[in-house]
């Protein structure tokens, strides 16, 4: 039995490491791992590195001395297959922890081919799936599990609303709605996802950037849920500051040939590419084929990715594209058009209620029968209402 105060420290450290890895390790899952002595005192902790580098277990056991009695805690079963790195299970064979405490089974078919339970039994290593660790796994690995089991990423929809409940003016003229504190945290939300997507009207009227801006957090705020309590703490973002470009999300633009885009949109995206020294843009063109062909030459210079051409768009086409890029979490920013496409599959909905006034405008068509309110966070004059799927 793990003493309760030490268990709390273990769980808090696993949550901290998981949070740091989210948005950084993709497409690998943001796994956390730690080692304790036989009295359950934490010796070392780690999380999965950027894609192509070490998994959490390899980071953890780096420079760890052999023949030290210890327990291993991991939020996801160690991999048993060769990928970009050797199997993490080799480290268990080498360092022989007395016990292995696990959160979740790995749904990856490559891992499921080799049963980790039987391999641990062969080594006479006791293993325990701990419900408290599983709770952390479910929070931070939701996107990875969704990609593996549902062939789509975790979908987060975000919208800022005026005090009248409108998200834009009737004439679509852009207007800042949320306050400066909310803007700081919505910027950080971008760091925690793999991609952001906007729709045709947002592109035409707003010429959005979608890039991750310089990290600057003025103040922490109190949240009740495990994840958002960590998210709204300013001290948790030093790691992002130090690895800024590695947290930069893909920018996905759904462009209608009827509307197109303004010239400053291309200029802005080109400037972002130059500042990041990479072209993390994906363009999806929907509409008339002749008009699509006119737009493609303008877009080719600002992307290294395939330009998708579609006669019409459904969520099936989106999910195919998301899977091509192995996206674990996608943030959707837009109005009712994109909401209607994804409404049945939304995993999370974030409403930012502000004191800004838009008397005549458009209201969201949100249906919340399958959503439950999990947190309300007062961010200065704004209130964030966060809903999660009941399904």
C-alpha cells in the first residue's frame, strides 16, 4: 500500500510531466514516468521527448544506475516494438524494477501484438494497474486514444462570446471580444494542440494568423478540474518558453473558392513561415475546380504540404486529413459552419463569456445535450465555461 501523502506527490508529478509533454511529443502520446525508491520517495521523473527522440522511459532511465531497488510508475504501458527508438520494455529487462505501476493499456496495434503482462510475468516483475494513474492517463492521453480507437483526434471547439451571446457582428467585421488575460491563455491553448483549423468566413473576414505567439502570462487563475487547474497556472509554462518552436501547431485553413482570401492573408502566413523557419500550413480548397486551380499557385509558395481539393467538405474528409498527419488534438476556432460539421463528435467545448458588447450579431447554434459542464474559470472580467462530452 502506498502511503496517501506519497501517492499524492507521485500523482502530482505524473500530471506535471504529462502536461509538459502535451503538444510537444506528438504524434507520440504525452506519457509521464517516474522512479521511486522502495519507500515511495520520488527519485526521478520524465516525459516523452519531441517526436523521433526518447520516450518517457528512456528519458527516465538515462544515467540511472543498475542494481538499485526501485518502483516504476508509467501512465501508459511501455512499448514493446521498434519504431523511431528501441522498445522501452528493454529498459525494464535491463533495470528490473521490483514493481511496475501502470495507468492504461496501449491501444496501438503494434504494442498489442506483444502482451506486456505476460512479458512482465516472465521476468517475475509484479505489475499493477492503478486507478489513480488511469485517471491522469485518461486526461492527458485522450487525444492519442481517440486517434487509435476512433481514427480521429480529440476535438476541442473554442468560441468567444459577447455579453449578449454573439460571436461576431452581422456584417462580420472583426472585433476583439475576450480580454487580454484570456488572450494569453488562448495562445497557450494553441501550444497544447497539434493543429488549429478555421473556416472560410474567418479566413476571408479576419485573415487569421493561428500561430503560437510569444509566451507571456500575467496572472494565474483558479480552476476546479485537474487539467485546467494546471493550465491556468502561469508557472507551468516555462517549458514552452524554452522550447517555443517545438510547440508551434499546424495551421489548417479551409478556403472556399466563393470567398477566397485577401492578399494580406498570404503575406501574413509567409511572414510566420519565415519567423518559424518552417511551413506548418495545410490548405483545403472547397468549391469550383476552375477556381481552385487559380488559387493553388498562390498557396504553393507558403506550404510544404499537400494542397487538398474537394468539391464539398464533410467530417470524413477532415478525419482523413487529420489521420494523414497523425494528429492527437485539434483546436477548432470558428462560427457555426465548422461547428455543424463536428458537433456530434466534439470532445470539449470552451465558451469564453466576455463583457464586450455586440448588440446585433450571430449567436452560436451549440447543442449541449451530450455535453456536461466540468469547469467555470473566472479570468478577470471573462468567464471560461468548459464542457466535455458525456459520450
